[in-house]
C-alpha cells in the first residue's frame, strides 16, 4: 500500500472510536451521528462479533446513506482490537487515502478494549506505514448503560459466563473490560438516563468521575448528543490517556477528593502533602480515594488471609490498583488490580533494589531515586483505593496488621523466605 507519509496534522483524517459494553447503545449513537451530519462527510467502520453483522444491517436499513458522502465498511468475525489489526490498518488507510471524508467513526465490538485500538494507530507495518501518518485518533468515546452498568460492574462474571467470550481462550471478565473502557475514554456518554431516577443518575456520574476524572461525562437519551462532543474534538492524547485513570491520579497526588488515614498511610500522606481538589458529587455520594503506603513487607500468610478469608463489609470498593511487597518474595513486586467484583494479583517485576546499580537504565535513574528510601530502597507497599462509603482508617488498619512486626522485620530476608506463603507461584526458581 503506497500512501503519503507524515501529512500535516490539519490534513489527517480525524478518527472517533465508539466503545461500550454490549447493549450500551453504540449503534443508536452511530445512527444519530449519521442522521444529523449537517453536511459532514462521515466514513464508518462497523465491527461486530456475529456471523450476521446485525449492527451493520441496522445502520444500512435504517439510515439512508448517500454513497457520495458516507462510506460503510463492515468488519466481521473478529475483534477490532486483536484479530483485525491488519484489516483495520488497510481499511482506515484506504479511507484516509481517498480524501473524500471529513471524519471517520469506528464502532468497536462491545468486548473490545480501547487501548489496543489506540495502539493500532502507533503500529508500523513491514513497509514502514503507520496510520498516524495519514489519520489521527481524535476522540475515544465510551457509551455506558445507565440501567445495567453498576450491576455488570459489581458482578464477578467472566465474559464466558456472560456468553460474550471471543473463544475458549478468552479469560477476561466483564468488570475489567468495563473499567478499561471507562479509564481510557475522553468522553463518556451515559445512555438510557430516562430509565433511571435523577438520584441514580447523579450517583452513577460520581462513580464514573472517580474512575476517570479527566473524561467529559454527557448524559444522553436515544443516542442524541451534540456532534461537536464526539467528532473532531482534539481531545485524544496517547500519553495523557495512559495517565487518565482515577487510580493514577490518586497515586500522583492529583485525586478527588482527599482522604488519608492509618498509621503508615498518615506518615506518607504528610510527606506527599494534602490536596484540595474536591468533586461535589463524589463527596455527596460518599465516593473517596486514598493511597496506602508502607516501607516494610507484608507477612504472606496474614496478607493472604485478609484477601481470601475475610469478608468485605466496608462500603463498595469500586477500584483499587498498585504494588505490594511480600516478605517471602523480597526481591519481587506483586501487582494488585481490582475492578468491581474482580480481583487479580500476580508478579509485577523485580524491585530495583534487587538489581545491581550498573544495570539500572539511565533513563529511569531519576524515577528510581525519587522512590528510594533506606534501608530497603524502592521496596514498598503502594495501593490506591477508590470506593463508596469506604472507611480509609479501617482499610489502613487491616493492611497495617499484615505488615511485619518489628521483631519479624529484624529477623531479615533469610527468615522471611521461610514464612508460609499460599499465594500462587509467580515464577520458576
């Protein structure tokens, strides 16, 4: 494929990607866009998982397309974020090359994650071609089902259990997919607001804001939205998008609202400083966020029991993420990620403290030094929590109880490695 490279930004085809779980209202929104173009020339790529592309059929049957102004490209039998990356490169490239369109709208499947779609625009093929040479990812729009979002988010269902898996090897779950779609969005459209109460609406809006404080949140009915909210907004920035999640805001001290508690946590909050930004709806509905930090390892058995044998009775935990340090695995960082009713933990990598200094990458030196504290270097607990009616002091007190005591800490790593550890094996010795 021969295409002009590195076109000026203004001449690149702006692309809007529509994401959202199945039934959220993406196709209704797409039909609204096509029915209210106001002389805009719009190309559309529809991706659907079924053998018979129902969404594309709906668009074709219910919207009269002027073939001189719009173009509908159907992509079936695969997920836009994985198996169709090459096809997506070709189709978007062809549409941009034609130069006949003002905008391109991609309706992704309901089980697609926005990040891999965005990464498609950074990918270069064997000939050195990249979509970013001729098109620009302009806006990531996520449509949220006001009626079903909280239920889907809190239920610990896998995509297989929900009947929406790509295949037998698809181990993803609904909550993780929903939070990925929310955290990476520039614009969040809340659909079906006519089917919930005003109080439920404000509560849902507060929850979504806590998960992605940077996204513009727009309530809609039957897909009706001002097109300037979703087309050619200029909102997408890959680096900013990767940092937009509420848990990352909290970790970097730019969260809403502020709440710190707990013995280890209080000492670290004093070092970080207080933050004043508050979102009134999150405050009114009891949504708060905080960071738990500590500079000593967890006893593996006490921490395991807290996670697996204790009942959670402290409000609704919406999102938590971060790193933890087990005494029985002193050189390695554990990863922690929870969304709704789903919790994951595993290996994140090695602490820099366990890597010889002459092997530290030069570009990471400042970051490593900023996290360094003797005697254990960068080894630490750093967990972000976003919840509704969650008492931070209780969470911190329970986590503090899992830390090594002074006597256990003094025993040193040789003894720590002998502690009972029921966590799954992270690696092969």
